[in-house]
C-alpha cells in the first residue's frame, strides 16, 4: 500500500526513539494508553511507522516552554515518519490534520517542525496542481525570458475606487506586468469589491485593446466561501485573469475550491507565515508548505525576497524559491512571488543564487517611490534584471542606465 512520508525536526528531553514512537502513535492508531480495539492487525494496517531517526545536537534549555525538566538535556533529531494512504485517502484537510495536528501539543516535545513531505504518484490523479503556474502566468502577462515585474496598491487601504483606478492607469502606462490588491483590501467602505473590479478592469481592457498587452491584476477575493465564489464570478465576468487568496486565512479546502474552477490564475498570499515558521523549532518549513499549496492548486505563492524588510534569512528565501521550481508530479511548478522591500538592487543576488527568471518580482516602494516616477521605477527593475542575467554588476548596470542609477541613489543602503 502506498505511503505518505513526513520529515520532522524535533527536540525532546526524553529518549528520542520513544518520543518518535509517541508521535507516530498519536497521529495514527494509538493514544496515551492501549485500548481494546487496537489489535495487531489494525496496527499493521493503519499505524504510522518511524522510518528513520538521525540524532543532531543537544541543547541545555528547551526551545519552547511547556515541559522543562530540571537537570535534563534536550536532544534534537530528524525523524521520518510514514502513514498508509488508507488512513486519509486523498482528503487534504485530514492529511494536514495527520501531519500537523495534535503532535505539536505532545508533552514529549519541546520543539517540533514539519520540514518536508512526500506523497505517492497516485496523488496526481486526484490533485491537478497549479493550472497556470509559471508558464501560464507569464503567457497571460505577455512576458518571455525575464521575470514578471509587479507591484502592490499602496496605500494598502483607504483609497477610493477612482483613486485606485487612476493609480492602476499610471502603472499600466509605466509598463507594469502585474498589480495586486494588498491583503488588507477586501471590500472596504469606500472601495466595494464589485465596483473596484469594474473600475480597474475597464482600464485594463482599454489598454489591452490599444496595445495588445493584458496586465494581470490580482483582486483579493478572501472572504467566506460563498462570497469568494461571487467575487470570483465578478472577475471572470469583467474579463480579469487573476484572483488573490490569503491562503492561511481561508484554509486549504476553500483555496482548493476556488483553484479547482480553473478560470483564473490564483495568487497565493501567505500573510501569517511568521506565526507558522519564524520559530526554528515550531511550525512548518516552506518546502512542505508549498507542496500543500500546490496540491490545492495555487499558481503563484509568496516567498519573501533577498535582503527583505522582514526577519527571514536570504538562505531561507533561496530555499523557498528553489522548492517552488522543483517539479512535484511533472511540469507543475508553482510561481515564486518575490516581495518585501524589493527594488532592482536585489535582482543581482537573487539571480546569482537561483539562476532563474521564472518568478514574479514585486516592488511596492521600489516602483511607486522612484525619484523619477513610477514609469522609471518599472524601467529600472527591467534594467536591473537584464544586467543581472547578462552578468553585469550593480555598479556596471547603474553606469549604463539613468533610471536604475536613480534607484541606486535612492534605495541602496
């Protein structure tokens, strides 16, 4: 019988083998005490197995509170556990409950993080994965061998429909590929969702008729499921190409419901990621996280950015980008969305470390706050990426291009 495998990073003051066995038992057929129905036959078929255990370092103090034992050391280890697919079939919420359920509360652990997971090939018959992904997103925007250049509506919330539409018009005229609502913008008092979609899509359709280029706008449809469906319909009716979902807020089942419709590119925003990942020994790592989002069908997913304004390290960002680009069941890569305090200056290190232009490169202030205006901000990003791909340094690129040189003067720390 096919099995699902998960790798965890754990910390425990107890015997590691015993703690790993508790994890496997708690998340399958076992409980804290033997019960009459837990026969050997049942365990053989449904019990989780500890497949591998690698001891790592030892800590003097627990990483997270809850089970501090005087005089004890805290052993860290990597543990690989597997489950029969019979336990959950192709039910994504139950799979997540198995991989990330009560195990975080088990007293044997003072640290536990889901690092990665592997699902059998049969999953591809039940989960179609990203319908558009990198290739479809780029085709929709008319972008070839460079990153899609995108931006976010700022201020995040407070602008009226007409003010937002005017900003969108100026960004389109500047040559932008992609624009999105901020995750804080749903259907605000002075910017009702349907009115905003109609106002913005009128400008996008007009530009497409004049130039042939259809700018992708990600409208934030995050809401209750029925309302999300209505928002989705509005975008389709108005000829839009993309919907944004705050995937951690609405959940995998709601995300998959919208992805399964397959008419719009789904832009997955991971706001709330810090509470899931920031602690080194609690939560989930991005390689596992993006696989769950990919199973749901998300086409684009935020990965933070090099030299970002948040806490995440460059190494973590690079790992995230590379995990998005690694095929899962074939050619179904999920498009990495690079964002957070980005301007053209980070393009050089991003390309050096990833060697790819298959991404959406988002800059808010890096475009809107450019000293020569938004058009120069978009041009500067394009110049930076061209220079990076050609092997030029930041300084060499700035010497060739006025717009990028102005970015360097404004944004370089």
